[in-house]
């Protein structure tokens, strides 16, 4: 029971940290309004209101892997889905199997 509760708190903190990080880096394109992380299933879902759009879009990293190298952590994005077919194709083409260094604020929560 405590393990489940601790994982929920950790996942919530990761979601908030990633939301802030992505909004800081990609704010010119819109705003992440919600970000949820499920470390048990290695799944991340973000809801965003993109500039010029009337409705939010949802994008999910269906599977990711975390790698540690020295003191640094990296995320490797594997598979995607979204509420827009074109977005799923774009994410898959541009981001699948790419490795990204995680910011220290996120790494500290791992």
C-alpha cells in the first residue's frame, strides 16, 4: 500500500516537473495543460492547447526507456499515440528511438 502511494506521489511530481520544463522550452507553440506519468508502465501523456487550435490535443508516449550514464539520466522515446493521426505520425517519425537528456529537476525524482 505504501509503495503504491509513494509511486503515485513520485509520478505526480514527475508530471509537474515535465510540464514546467516543456512549457518553458516549447511555449511558443502552445501550453501543456496536463501531464501524467506512469512509471510502472513507462507511459507519459500530455494534453496541450496549441496556438491557433480551438481544442486541446492529447499525445501519449506509449513506451519509453530510462538510461543512466554516469550521473546523467536519459529518456529514449519508443512509441506514440495521439488524438490527431498526423501528430502521431510526426512524433513517430521525428522522435522515435531518439535519446534525450533529462533535466536535473526531473532526474532528481527518479
